[in-house]
């Protein structure tokens, strides 16, 4: 039985007059797309002046869109620096391309659909739905009103989308339209993918590429994939690289440089993970919990600043952190390489940057320490600007390790009352040797969105 907190696509076939396209007419249905207790298709019906939870749409175009973008839907993250756009936002070409692969609204052109996006968050899938601006689209019969953010298991999404596709194909089982034959063939190829084929497809999906049309790929990327031995593209190291928000075309060169650096440092896997393992939680809570455990291991009094992160590593795993600054890390959104060397010493290699402030270095070291403790059991990892699970946990961990929120908030409110917000930012940033932005985020305790 499907987890009621997961994703469900409930539909009921209804008869309609000939709409012109026989596949659309044959698959006309009442659709309610649910995520837990929320309904992505909840909308204001302008004519009836009431709210309903379903839309009336043909399902063949939606099934075709799901199959066409299957691997990207399940494995490609949101790669941009800024937040996910809403329906009213003007998007550039790169964002438009991403939305074509991930946004339900573009899946069924000419028919009503919510501005809801499905994309990878690392081990899980994020679903973000934004409401239509009030009164913005008066010519459309419905106005979608749900504002939802959720993170669910990839397995749940895969099962829900797969059952939907199977249902549509069953409805068209006696149809001899060649489009149905093509859809059935493509779906069967996904279901029958071998282990090596599936690995290739997952890696392509992480880059937003169509694994069944490699001739359209940049040639260096195709050669990179073809020469990667089985299992390599699914390594945590290369997944970090594939998910980093750098242009696809530069990744083969980055891969070569980063692998050479990892080999030079003789990085391997850790003997184990360190710190407490609790039940499922948000990236925010997981990072905070581990950071507080490290501070406890160090024997710090509440709110005490950390002078040297090497001491934090020593307390957490019994070995000091070996930090290397190197010119071998290529320019881009990969910030450091971390792992354990053959002597069981945790290593963090960062890009040489004399202009980088000490506070920024400390935050980066803190992020690297999280991956050393929790992410490098099977081999080296990358600290990147991606907004996937591990990278988000590393940010929360570094913030709480360096500037513990509860104590920061207490001091902040006192200074703000006497001297104002800017003075509080500056004073506490200097005390904890972090950026004022870290202090502000710790104080405000902003709601953590799934893409940031």
C-alpha cells in the first residue's frame, strides 16, 4: 500500500467529445495530484466560484512527458544559484530548459496544470508547487492556489509515476497509433535497463541530458561517460561533480583534474561514519545535531567559539584535519576535495585563494569536516555549491559548529537592543570568526526551503 504521506496521482476516466487528437480524447480524465495532505491540483474554479482539487485534462501528453524526462525527473537537481522561480517570473533560457524537464505545467501544453516542479535532492526527491498570482491569468478557467514544498523518497516518486504511465498505456492498449507504440517502446527500455545502462542513464539524468539521444550530447561528455568503468558514475565523488552547478561542458575537464588530485593525496574511504545516527530529519536538523555532538566531544562551554577546526576533527574522530591549499582544483562551483588518506588521516584540499577571508575558509573547512565524518566512508567527496542533501547538511553543520544558534541569538538580541542590527551582525561575526550572513541566518532561523 502506498505511503499516504508520499505522492499519489488519482485519476478517473471520463468521456468527452472528439477534441481533435484521438489520444487526447481517449485519455481525458479527472486528475488529482496529491503530495501527502496537500493537493497540487487544488484550484479556484472561476466559473463555479469554488475550490476544487482536480483538473480535467488528457493524460496521454502527461505520460509521454514523464517517460521522455524520466531520468532527469528522478536525478537532476535544481542547479541555479537563486531560488526556484514562480509562475510570474521571467526565466532565462537555461531555466526555461530546466522547467521543460521538471515543471508539470509545461507537460500538457494548452491544458490547465499547476506550476509544480519535481527534481532530485540527492537521496530524495523534492516537489515544489507555487500558486498562481491572484487574478494574473483571467483567461484561464482555473487559478491554482497551492503553495507546497515537500521531500519524499525517490522510490515513492518512481512508483507513483510508473503506475500512472502504466495506467495510461493500459487505456491505450488497443490503439494502433504509432505514438503509442513509441511510448510503449520507450517505457519498456526504461523498465528493462541493465545495471550498466541504468547507471549511464542516472548520470545523464543528473546533467539534464537524454540518455537515449547521446548524439545530441557535447562530445567530451559522451567520451567521458564511455570511458568510465562500471560503477564509477555512481560513486559519491562523481555524483557530487555531476550535481554541482557548473556547465555540463566543463565537467569532463573538472573530473580529470579532481581525480588526479584525489589520487595524488591517496584518498580512500573512512573506516566508519562518526557521530550519532538519529531518525529521518531535515538537512537543517541533521546538520545541527551532528555539530552539537562535535562541540560536546570538544568539551566546550555553551557558546564558546572554536579557534581551530583541526581540534574539532581531533575530538570527533581522533585525528586532526590535514588541510591543503592547492591550485589543482579547477575554477567553478567545486570548492574542495575531502577524504581519508592511507594513514587514516582526514584530508581537506581547497583551492588556493589568498583573497579569501579567514571566516570564509573556516566555514568551508566546517563543511568539509561534515563530509569527512559522514560522507566519505566509501571514498573521497566534493564540497560544492549544489543545493542537494549532503551539501545542505554541510552548511547547517558548519554554521552550528562555528556559531551555535541558541547562544548567538541570546547575544544578538542584547546587542541589537543597545546598538542596532548592523552592530550585532559585526560583533558576533568577529567573535565567532564567521561572515555576518552566517550570524543573520542563525538568528533568524529562516524556514529552510528544499532548494536552498
